[in-house]
C-alpha cells in the first residue's frame, strides 16, 4: 500500500516598520513513500526590539548597537536543524558592513534582545555570520541578532547606510525535499551624520605628563599690556557623547601660562558621573574677552582615562584606539 506525504511550508513575516500588513508565503510539495506520514513546516517572525523601529535602525554616537529578534517555529512533527544566516547585501558599502560586529544568540523572549544582554550559546564575529542549532517538533526559538559599530566607525561612516539580509532554514533530513527556507528579507541600517563640532577648527592642544598627571597647553590670547585679559573655562566630554559637556574646575589659566592641568584625582568626579566614565575623553577650552558675554571655542585636546588591574585610575594623552 502506498501512502502520500504532504509537506507544507508556511512562513509568516512581519517587517520592522510595516503598517501591520503581513507577508504570507506558502508552498506544498508532494512526496510519496511507504513510511508513517510526517509533516514539516516553518513559521518565522522578524520584529524590531525597540518600540520605535526608525530610531532602532540608526547608529549614532549614543546608539552603537542595534538589535532584532527573530522567532522561528518548527510546525512539523519531527526535530529539525535550524539555521539563521545574516549577510551583507551585495549593494552595501563593503567597508561599512565589514566594520560591523555581529552576535546571534538564543534568548527567552523578545524583551531580552537588548544591548548588553547575556549571550549564552551565541555565534559571534563579522559578516557573514551563521547560527546553527536544533529545534524540536512544535518548538520555537527566539534568536537575538545584534550588530555594533565602534565610535570611530560611526564618525567615519556618518550619513551612510548598509543593508543586511536574514534567511532562516529548517532541515529535517538529507535531501532538498526535507529542507525548508523562508524568503530572504533585507534590513536597512543608517549611520547618523554627526553635527559639526564647533571645536573642529579650534587649536589642538599639546599634551605631556605621566599616568597620574598630564597637562594640555595652548596659545595665550592675552594682550601684553594685560589691559585686555582673556577669560577661559574648561569642559570634559566622553567620546560617545561629544555634545554632552561637563564643566571641569581647572586652576586659573588666564594670562600668559595657558595650560589645563589634569591630575588623575581631579578627573574622578567626571569618571564617576553618568555623563562621563572611563575611556576616551574630549577636553574643551572656551574663551571670551573680559567683560563680554559670548564664549567661543579656543582649544581642544584628547585624553584617555582607564583603570589598572589593582583598581587604580590613570590618565594619558591622546585616545586609545
């Protein structure tokens, strides 16, 4: 006696930012044999992690990691090997796509797919990247796809965009008839164009010192007769948020000796603040003539703060790349 197996494949795909309409794809293939009837099927949902899909699809100095959660369900009645492929689209700038760091990890639910979430059992690396696992009959796996850019890459690729393709596969047994693949979908990610920093044209300060004390110097604008003195003020800003400036109390730098002294202890309030932290830091100096109201950029420097294995803080000239 010959029985007929019907293999049904169903994929339901929700795209980030759609208006609610779902893309529905189905296919049927007859397979004849003499074994017990088996069914196979795949159901996939691709959703943004954030409530605002437009914001979640843009890298910026404040947003270095983007996330997507992909739910894949085995609607068949036997175990299958599950795979998710994440690749750069052919038309994407190769330099930008190669700069991405990628993690694909199973999570309990969509809410756990967020930057900094634990990634046990993850596949990590650069594009293209593949996740492989097993999926029991009737079970669902939620895969968290995270892509990240370094701050320097955000600055370098501002105004550009990249496209990634995602494709899931279920394989039940050897042979094309037992491999189901959903349609490949494309995700577009943007890199925010940074606003021009008013200190881009300011004097670049020289820097010297050691791990516990450094000094940045710039040219004095004070008049020789000292009748018109120039006033200065200093701000610090972390590399990730160059526009979030924190006032820094420096010794009086008015007059001829225009240098900003940065002993490591004086930097601790900034390092411990929510606006600051360890890492690469801008040092901004603004100026105005005595009696005037308007401040203007005067000089800028870059420093790096870090912590030793013993927990001691240290400061160095320049940024650590």
